[in-house]
């Protein structure tokens, strides 16, 4: 019982791997966490979202949902898929008044980069608060709030494009995992367990509406 006003699908994983180093297990893990996880949590939350007068699903994608980048085949595929999922879900739920937003952060300085090989210039990255601010404003804003970029004004160089400083990807948080755990549906657990392993140390603090 009860209602859910906002669902933020923000759990995710990232690693830099060329297509030659992307085996089927790696490919499936990216899709399971970054795409299947949001789908499973969303369908389980729909009943509660429909009970709300202002139901809103917000998917945290990435600039990699708009453009392909070397060394990111599986990641880009999963984020392009999340973008398509959001676009179609928006049309499915439009008549019911449930909004669906997709957020496209560039490089965001979270612990998601701690274990990724490469020379990452984290001083040029956005902050988690930049992404949280977009989510906050989307929920409280008017209209569709469909496709949302994250402003780059916190970057000293004025740019956090994914091609600069090597790349840029969205941060990860525990939001989707927590939602899956509270829904307590066995169908969610394979993807949710993977999300928990991936993001258990990667909580991004956000304000609650």
C-alpha cells in the first residue's frame, strides 16, 4: 500500500573496456545493472506511482546515452538502452499523468572512478550535487521535463565533455537498490544484488522533496 511520488533510477556501474576485452559476462553485467535493474524496479513501483498525484520516474543516464566513446561499448549500449526505455515509458504513462525524465550527466566526481584504470582529471568533473540539483528541479518543475542535461558551470575549465580528460560518465548511488530492497519482490533480486555489489560504497547524498 501507499504511494511513491518519485522514483530515481540512479544505480550504475562503469569500467573502461575495449570491445576485445568485453566478454559476454561483462556485457551482460552492464545490461543487468544499468538497464534491466531500472526496468524491474520501475514496473514494481508503477502501482505506487499511480497512487500519487505527482508520480515521476527519473532515470540517470549519461552523455554516453547520446554519443559513443572508445573503450565503452557495453556501457554506451546500456545507457542508450536506458534512454530508449525512458522515451517509451514516457509515452506509455503520459495519459496517466506520470512524468518520466532522463538526465544526461557528463563526468561526475564519485567513487565510481576509484577502481577504473586510466588518467582521470577529476578536477574538471561535475559534483554529485550538480546532478542532484537537476533531479530536484525536474521534480518540482512544470511540463514534461523529458531530457535534461547537467550544467557545467562548476568545472574550472568550463568543460567536462566525455572526450576531454579522457571521458565522462554519471556517478552512481544506492537509490535503485534501496527501492528494490523495499519492494521485496524475488524477481528483482538478481539485478538488485548486482547493483548492491556495484554501488554499496557509492552513495550520493540528495535532498528529498
